[in-house]
């Protein structure tokens, strides 16, 4: 997980440079295509079959995953990088909030509710900390970027829960990342068809390859 966080942070730096010339759909598409090629070789080398028994779970993981990527990549393009990364890493706080909310809904007595007090305070402290980090660099021109960053953290929490569900279903990490890369490529190409695309321009295009490779390696670590 530490290595995965490092790889994702490095990928964020590359995205910041690439976003000067490419829109979010383009970056998602190229990131997915590079991932597909890399994982075809990796799965063959490991002898991992790409046939899956749970295609709908992979489809849902792709939908929420691409949504998280698009909102995160857009926030990186318009916000200071540290601010965007902070908002995206709110996913852990959102997961705690989801688990806390589920526990509260299932409780039938007040005693267990009091036991959740420390977790509730911790979640509130997490939100307060993010608000204090965000305030110095958030202005009226960055409202959409800030909301996108918040959305990326929220949807990323759903992604992590779905990845855990795929793991419980017996899906190896390389297969999980492979199908997500296909989803990212397809959604990204569809977005490029609607919103247009830019011709490759040096040196901005140089950042696309490390984005794809860092994303795949980071996802393999996380998955």
C-alpha cells in the first residue's frame, strides 16, 4: 500500500504536466490503452487466465473507477497538485463514514452507538483537516475543480469496496486491473469522440507512457 501510494503520487505529477495539453478523457484513454498492453504480457507471463465468472462486477468496477479517474484528473488540471491529492485521499475518510453509517443503521440499542463515538469523532476530524488544508488554495475560480476533487475521493471509496468484493470473489489482481484498463480505454475513447482530442505534442506526450505504467503498477499494489 505504501508503494502503491508512492506510484499514484508520482502519476499525479505526470498528469499535472500532461494536462497542459490533453483533456481528462484523453489521459484516461491513453492510460487505459497502455495498461491493457502491459497487462496482456503480464498475465501471459504469470499464466493467469483473463476469463472471468463475474463480468458484471468488473463492469460496475469500471464505471465507478472511470468516474473517479475523470474527476480526479480534472481536479489535478485546475487545482494545485497537493490540494487535488489531498481531496482524492479523502477516500479513506469516506470509507470510514460509510462503515460508520452502516453500523449506526444496523444498531438496535444505544449502547453500541456510544461505542462508535471515537470513530465518529475521528471521521469529523478528518473532514475538518481536509477543509483546513483546502482553504488556503481554494478560490471562486476553482469551485468546479474542488467539487471534482471531493467527488473523486467519494467515488474512490466505492472503488476500493468493489475491489475488495472482487478479491473475495476469487479474482486475481492482474485480471481485475486488466478489465478496468479496458473500461478506462473505452470510456476515454468515447469521451474523446464527443469532446474532441488534441494532436500529440512534445514534450507533453512524453508523460503519457509513465502515466499508464505508474497507474497499472500502483493498482496492482493496491489491489
